[in-house]
């Protein structure tokens, strides 16, 4: 995978399926077309529910965390989204929400 210094924009995220009705049927149909041997496993795991039990979710998350550590994967995204700095109480942005007179008159005419 190369050293961490050589890689850019690396992010490893994990979650499990949410198989609500409709999604479940579509997913299982397509899974059955490509990997029919996996269908019984998914039907068992998601029997009567849309989410996996917390214990199974945590198992998946631990496995991914182990892989992240084993392969030295960390969030290497070059663009960082930072929250805006907290402003002083007297420096809040004031939005002008007043409708211009021409548009206000047009809106009143349409309602009438």
C-alpha cells in the first residue's frame, strides 16, 4: 500500500446494511444472481429485522478497525472541513429577510 506519506485522500469507513422492506427484496434478488450461496446467510442474519444486532455490528467495526491499524490506514483526506470559529455574541450574522417591495406586491396580488 505504500507508506503513509505516499498516500493521499485515504479514508476507510464502515457500516452494515439497512435492509428495510423493498430494499431487502431488491438486495437479496441481486445478491442471489451474483452470489447465490450467500442468500441463506443474509436471510438468517436479517430475519425479522432491518438492522443487524448490535453485537454483530460491533464485530464488523472491530474487524475494520483492526485492518485500519494493520495496514496503517488513517484519514488522509487533504480537504479538512472545519467548523466556523465561534463568534462573539455581538458579531452574529444578521440576514435581511424582508422581501423587496416589487416582489411583496406581486405576492399579495397572487394571493388575492
